[in-house]
C-alpha cells in the first residue's frame, strides 16, 4: 500500500460555517465507517446502496478501509472538534488505467452542507496525482428515469454500455476548485439526493466478493 500523502489531514470550512477534517481512510477506520453507516436512515441507505442493507459485514469493511491509495483511494470526513464521521468518498480504478469508478456517501444530518463537494475536490486532486483522468458512474440500464434526468442535465455528455449490460456515465475530471459547477459535481449531487442512482451496491458487493482480503 502507498503511504498517505502529506497533504492530509486537512480542515475545510463549509458554507454554513461548520468545519470538517478530511484525510485518507485507514484500516483502523472500520468502526468509524460502521458508525457512519448506522447513522444513515433506512431511506438513505436504500438510496445509496439500492438494497435494504442493514449492516456492513466485516468483509465489506475490510474492502472499504484496507485500500492501496493508488488504484483504490478512499477519503473520510469527520466533524471538526468531535471526530464524528460524517462522509466518505472513493474511487476504484477500472481496467482502463485512466478511468475509475466513483462514489460519495454523506450521513443524513450533514447532507446539503457542501460536504460532498469538499470530498470530491480532494478526491479529484488525489485521482490526478495517481494518473486518473476520468470518473465513471454506473447506472442500471432499467433505471430509465435516472438516464433521462442525466440526458437533461448533460445532453452532450458521454455514456456507454458496460460489460454487464448497464450504462456507464463518463466524466472528465474538473479543474481544481471547479467541482461544484462541473458535470461530475451536479451528477453526484443528484445521486446524493436519490435522483440519479449510480454505482449500485450490487455491483460493489460483487467486487468485494472478488477482491476483498480473505478473513484472518
């Protein structure tokens, strides 16, 4: 695994005046990730994971926290002063070296405050450092409402069919400081609201079964 970069941790002020601390995720963050998941409402869990998920298994937590910070990068955000986990964002490099799948999760009481944008800014920066040029979000092919909404948001944006038969939305990484107004930012904000369902948990769970370290 790569060593965490010297740009973390970093403190970010949000638009409502509150502050969060961002850093790269560590194996010791399993409890924080579980705590953040348990603070999400059943509706938010379903909207993010596209299944009535009640808990993260130990194998899930290993996959989500024991990352190499190169092909798989994950950032976690804590409330400044309390250390309470509030959000996480990650990319996982695909078979195309310059592309990576992306996902962001924010606990209910911190949504709409700019946390996702702050995480994305840092995740885009890390992706550039590791040679990633494009983020990919996967949408189930039967999710016609999400695809129609995306077509309205960005009629000229690139989309293609994945090997699994679903739809991949491809975003060039925005310039530094431009995430909020970028197509990537707008699409992932829509995903956070549940309007655009990207990177369904079934796909992530399949990768966990394939790639996660074995128990022990």
